[in-house]
C-alpha cells in the first residue's frame, strides 16, 4: 500500500520512524518497539539510511522484514550522499525487489559532520529533487521528501529553502515530512507558504517526544529549529530530575501535537529513537491510531 492511501483519510493519523540497529541487542530492542506499536496501526513506519550509505544494507533488510513479517506499511530512506547514480539505481532496485513501494528521498548529511559542507559524488546527484526524479523514473514508488520549518541549516534564507521544497514537489514528491521543531508557528508558516504557491501535497510535522534533556538540546542543534525561551524556562528546572523532566516534556509534546491537530494537521510523524513507550503514550493522549477507531 502507498503512504498517500494511508494519510489522506478522514481522520488524523500518526507514523513512526526507526533507524537500523547496529547489533543484535539493538535489533531486539527495535523489534520490541515495532511489535508494541503495531497494534496501534500507524499509517506507516520509516527506516532511516545512514550518512554516506553507512546503513544501506541494514536499511534494506529491516524495511523488507517489516514488509514481510508485520501488518505495517514500510518506507525506506534513500540518500544521495557518497553514491553514484549507478549505485542509487541498485539501491532503488533492491527496494523494489523487496516489495517496498514507499521511499523518502533526501540528499542527506555529509559523513562525520551533519552540518559540514556538502560534497557531491563525482558521478552522483546534487539535489533531492534529482533523487525524486530518478526514483519515480525507476518504478511505481510513492515518494516523500524532507521539509524544514525554519530552513535547512545550509540554506541562505527561508525563501531559498521553500523554493527547494517546491522543486522537490514539482519533481514528483507525493508528500513531505518536516524535521523536528518545538513550537507550531514555523510549521504553520511553512504550510501557508506552500499553499500560497499552489503546493497542496500533505505536509507532516516531525515530532520528537521530549523525554530527556538530551532530546531538548540535541534535536534543535541538528534540525535548525529554535528552542522557545518559554519552553526552555518551563523545563530547565527539572534538568536534575529525569522523571520530572520526562513528565513535563511529555506534557509539552502533547500540547504541541494537540495544537497542530486543532490547526487541521492530518498526520503526526514521531521520531521514536527505536523505542515505543513515549510514542504509545502520545498516541493514547491524543486519541490517534487504532485506539481512536475503537472509541
């Protein structure tokens, strides 16, 4: 099933993102999370692709197993980093052979330093819209792309960043998922900007549950989204109390999600860090997933 069939219904949905495990304990933890989330009926699950293709084989293997061993709709990530066009064709072909029909096409971050300078492979691609075009040309794929509510860290300004997102949509992207953010205004402004230029593909907000001080600090560093001063002040008094921080952070995350749903957002994409508890709790609080159907 294509993701667009799952996210364009009459009720809000949620999706989740995993990364390929590095070892056997990590794989066991990942599959515990998958099995716990499966009954909640996420619209789809995505599996990331390491910088420079470092997890390519694990991404293919994990996504294929989700496709064959679960009832979930999988989406595999694909990046242009350190890959020639020939190698990209091979990866896309491997996805097709594994029965995967949903791909997130992103240019990707440089190996070693996610905020470092971009250096294209001499026989590769420079932009994500080229990757979208290549993927669509090679099969009947549903293609998603990345979006940045506050602009990509390497974009000169927000207008240039929106222009790049529009180019990806014009190249054939079916939907977009944003990098994480901590307050709704940037996402809502981006949605309005896309609507103003006639881009009406689904735009899904990327949400990371605020369960630890690290998630509060590291997420914005990588995504380029600001940390609202009021939110930081609300949470910083719990910095030395992990349980209290988690409780307050989950309240903040719930409030963010609820505001987005009130604004008409039809789907929330949760970055799980290969765990299930926080996502399951948010789904229950918000009345999403299979729990909503049964209500």
